[in-house]
C-alpha cells in the first residue's frame, strides 16, 4: 500500500467527512514554489495554490525566514489585550494598501470566514439596520454569519438552520445567464432590475445595512461582474446609505492581475475582507474599512485570542514584500494572458470547452456536453486524468476547471502543465477517459 493510501485510511477513522471536499487520494508532504510533493514522493505542478492561499508559492524563502525569525522572538501574546511590534507595522501597511482616498482602520481575524462575520457586525452597528444583501454563487466562509450570506452549495445550509436572520440573496450577474447577443450594458440593466426587485416589493432600502459582493466570484466559477452592473449597485448603496463591502479573500493580493479584484472596477469599497494569501496560507484575515465605520463597535465585539498574532503578522509582512519586490501583480497579468491564449486555443479546438474566463492567473474553464449544457462527468474525468499526469487542478460548480496556480509559477512549469492538460483534452475527445473509482461524491 502506498503511503498516501495508508495515511488516508488511518485518518478516515478520525477525520469527519464534513472537513474536506473530496477530490483525489493524495497526501501533501511538502512543497516549493509551484511544485508540491505527496507522501509517496511524487511531484505535481500546483494549479490550485492551496485554494488561492499561497499566491507567493510554497515555502517562499523570504516568508520562511520571517516566520522563523519572529518565532525566535515571540510566537504569541494575544493582540486582544496588548500590541506587538510586528502586528502594529502590518496594521499600517494594510490600511495604506486598500483602495480609497479616505482614512481607514483594520481589524484582524483567523480566517476569511470571521472577516466576513466582522463585516456584518460593523455594517449593522454603523447603520443601525439589520438586513444584509448578498449574492447567489457567493462563497464567504463557513462560520454562521459567513455561511448565511453564502450561496454556492446546498450543504452549506442543509441540516444546520436556522441561519443568520435578515439575509436576502439576489442573483449574481453570471455570464451563463446572458441572453444570445446581449451586450454587457443590456445584461447589466436586466440583472440590476433583479437586484432591485426585493427593494421594490418587500425590502425597504432604509432597513438594509450592507451589500456584500465578490467582484469576481471565486468558488462560484471565477466569474467577473460587468462594469456597469457594479457601477449601478455601488451607486444604489450610495443613494440609500448602505455599506458597500467586497470579499477579496479568494481574489485579492494579485490573483486577478490587479492587487485587489475591486481595482478592475475603479470602486473604493467601504469595507473589504482579506484572508488566504495574506500570510501565505497561515491563519490570518483582516477587514480594512472606513475609519468611521470601524469605529462603530467597541471591544470585545470583534476580539479573538490569536487574531493577528506576531508570527502570522510577520508572514504577512514578508508576503507583501514578495508581492512588491517580485512584481507578482504584473506577473499575474502577464502570465495570465499566456494562459488565456492556451485555453482559448483549446476552446477553438474542442467542442466540449465552453466559456473561458481568465483574469490574471485566475481562470474558470467550463466543460459542456454536445448541447452546450454543463458536463460534470467529463469535468471529473479531466481533473483525474490531469492529476494522473502530474498536475493538481480541481473543479468548481461541477463543470468548471479551476485554474489558480501560485503567482510565482514559471513559464516552463506552465508549459509542462499545458502539455498534460492538452493530453487530457485529447483523450477525452477520443473517449479514452473513465470516471475514478470512489465511494464519495466528487467536488462541490
């Protein structure tokens, strides 16, 4: 028995099924840059970046050194009661990096989930209102507040209700909803009418505290909202005194070819959640927002014992150094264009490739059947074959290939991955791929 299978068999006795979305029988042992190695010693090209949590790659030397140096000095003394030198520096740096020419403050958490919980708290406190508006297809996290405003999986609501009250979900402007020959502006106007419908029928705008959106949805399929739609929603919040927040947990920190995904739209949000790659995968999150909104709560309304601890703060400072010195934002845009050419050529070659969406090193590639409908089975066959060939790529929404390699990936590594993907595409077309043997549902 391989080490992978032995470890998984032992773990299965003790790990609850809800802890992991099932994909491949692999155990990650170590990683470097854009390569990960399993417990059997086999290398894989990483096209997932730990769910976009390792934008700087695995075990970047500068990040590792910063973690080690800080751990020698101080691993933890709770920021809930006392400041520490490292986290104090990070607070200022994050406030300056967030979009918007206004004064900002920062609060820290341990995950993107609690950051989005914090956004709900601050919005309600600042406005004195209760209702929250979020979007279908959203993934904001798994704490009760974050899961309540998410809309991407039925297993995020099944059996665990009641969820947070006064949450209203409206349709995200997913390109798959576009009508034939419908322009961006017409599509935006049509979806904005759907956005306004609750406000015109049962939801008073002056009772709404918050509208929260992923400008580019991550787990919803790597789907970018049209510019006009974002402008219309943002202006609506300005007209009605509603806090406008964006979730940058998945799509921030260079992932989309901009530092923040909201930078594609020229909009400065009132509040912004950050997580995942902020500390190169260590447990750290932050909310960055307008000073007057952040001042609306007093401690301990959003206090955590380990939030923003010195080691995670040191990792975050080093992560931001790497993003700046290695120009990873510009690199994401450049390498993303290289990847876009590959996938668009493949789409012209293979009928089973539908829409290709690429924003920086960040893509969603839809796999469809002969009628143009989502083909979950073919998608699963593809990701398993790509895995067998030596690259890690998973699916979203059942039929969307998720392409999110570390931003440090080399062009040579990308070309090697594309060779594997091309082989899998060719074998699917030839009817040579089969479904994996598994006793569990695959993917989301």
